[in-house]
C-alpha cells in the first residue's frame, strides 16, 4: 500500500514521527486487550487491518511543528481517540456504500454482519470519548468533529445529483475531510494556530482522493464508481459540470449515464491536477506562516499532493 508513492510503512519515518506511531500502535493494541470479549474480534478486525494512521501522523507532525517537546500521554490518547473515530466513519461508509472489501480484506459488516458492525461503531465512539474523558480540550474538539462530520454527510447526500461548482465542492469537502484534518491540527498544536493549515490539508487530501478515484475507475473499472452512480459532488464533477450537457447527465447520474460521465470526468483531470497544485501551494504558505518548525508539515503536504497519482 502506498501513500503518495511512498510505502505506508515508510511514511512515518519520512515525516519523522516513526517512534510516535509505534507508541500509538502499542497503545491501541493494549486498549483492545481491555475491551469486552464479545466485541474483541470485530474490534481487532477493524482497527488492526493494515491501518495507514495518516490522521494520527498529522497530529504528531502538527505537534512537532509547534514544539520540540516529546509527545505526551495526553497527545497519545487523543491520537488514539481520533483514529478510533476515523474508523467509526469507515464502518458507516462501508455499510452505506455496500463495500465488500477495504485494505485488502472483508469490511466489518461483511465479516461479522450488519448488526455487529453498527453496534461496534457505537462501542468505538463511546470508547474514544472514554479515552479522553480527563482532557476537556480533546473532548470538546472530538465532539465538534463528530457533529461536523454528521452534518457534512447529510449535506453531501442532500446535494447529490446537483451540478454545483468548485466553491460548493470546497465547502462540502471542508466540512467532511477538511474538518477531520483541522481537528488533527488543533489536537496536535493544542491551540488553533494551525487550524487553517489542517483544513487546507484535508481539502487537498479529499481532492487528491477524488482525482485518484477517477483515474482508478478509468484505468481499472473501479475506484470512483459509487460516487458517480450516486451523483456525489467531487472535484472533477464540479469542474466537468460547468458544461451544461455534463450537468444534465449529472442530474440523472446512474448506471445509464455512467460511461458518459466517466468520460467527462476524465477530460477535466488535467485541470483538476492544476487546481490541486494551487491548493498545495496555499497549504504550504499557511504552514510557513504559522508553524514554528514547518519542515514536517511541508513533507506531509508533499506526500498528500502525490496521492492523486499513487
């Protein structure tokens, strides 16, 4: 598995937080051992199935962008909670999308059933808050995150098959992936100084994922198929939808118009890549302006930007 053309196992070393990621892995493994035996198998299946730890990695990078002090137990707990909440989102997404596999193995609901998957997602949410119960700052930010993600998903679903523009995409993506990375930045810095950086990094991640999905669908017959069938506003869709004919197809998106829409999305990929280059530059400027030690953040931006072609 690659992140920005770099094997997942190598990315923490490249960023300079390999020790912290190993601490996190050990912490989550020890946390799992303490959980109820009834749900241990699905918990292990979900949390230990080749995780990328990209979001905790962002937390640690933002921490070291502001201080040279070692990552504290508080930061470790909040990173574990954030990773747990991210997995809650993955479980729900997999159920909604009807996905049978993730990270090279069966999704939780396909392996253990729908009811266990839903109950485990609730169990994980409660467990994440329990981890940070003595840290009011993290409790507040993680609660904000879950509420923002809920609103973002509802908004995105309500606006499906609406041929909206790039600014609309930016608003929706900002409250979806953007909010996740924004909270990572705020947890890592323990203040709001890197808040906009996190938001921009999340937008970049989301946009690269959108473009990568289209490339995968064009090349391999997969990847972005579900978004196209559901009429979800992606960056390529926002760009292609400026053509009235494509906009009309998008309003009626589904299996009937799939091939035509995919062709239209593929045509705007060069423009989408240019937009992502500008977004990466904006993210770099934000890092340079607000981080005391921006080097790790600049490396993180570089690898995030490469996601669209990895």
